[in-house]
C-alpha cells in the first residue's frame, strides 16, 4: 500500500508510475479518433510551450524585416505561383 509521502526513486514508486502510465495510455487509446487527435495536439503543444514564445517572436522579426525590404524596394517578391512552378520543374 502506498503512503502519502512524496514520490521518490524506490522500486514501488517506479512500478506505480509505470502502472499509471499504462493506464493513461490505455485510456487515451480508447478515446474516439478526434479526441485522441485533440489530446495529442495538447501534449505536443505542452512540449513547445516554453520555447514557442521565443520562436514566434523570432519569426515575427524575420517577417517584419522582409516586409520592410519589400517596401524599401530592396527585394522584389516572386509570386507563389511562379515559385511552385519552378519547384515542380526542379523536383
């Protein structure tokens, strides 16, 4: 029987964690496909949560820089249709 003490590194604690993990997996796999997809999305987002704000800010900075370069005439945008045509030709 488990006590109310904090979980440590004992063999009993490890077994408890494995049993709990297996129960979570079984419960998740029993969900309908759309619920499993939502769960997967939430879990994946939780992995990125800490770094995502930094990544988003970096991409926003790149986008702003590219907009300024277009507005200042430093670069000429290429229509997406042309880019995709060239990509298909070179594939």
